[in-house]
């Protein structure tokens, strides 16, 4: 892991491989995975913030991460239900 020397994170963290991997997935899966990754980044930020930020700020970031994770789960549930409905129509 590299340590940022300025405020431009794009110079430190290259996410192009992650985006390329996401681009290869079907749309519904791509959206869900991107949301789950964003949730994990927020959880990481909250963990790092906990060292020197107030509890209110940290809990707000944790709440955002949880909401993203829940939204990703809803997408997965809808995708699963849509697939089940399509399979039932084929019968």
C-alpha cells in the first residue's frame, strides 16, 4: 500500500483494473458489485476515521455503508426474483 503525499487519491490508488473487471460483468451484477465495493470503501474510511474523528462522523459513514449494502442486497433480491419469474414462465 502506498501512502498519499497529497490530496489527490487518484495518484495513489489506481482503480482502473477494478473498473475493467466490473465492466465485464452483466449489468445487474455490475451494479450490485460496485455498490458492495463502495460500501467496503466507506467502512474502511470509517475505521480509519475512528482514530481521530468524532463518533457522530464515524457513525454517519458506517450508516452510509450499511445503506449501500442494503441497497445492493435489494438489487440482488430483485434480480433473483426476476430470474425465478422468467424460469416459471418457461415451464
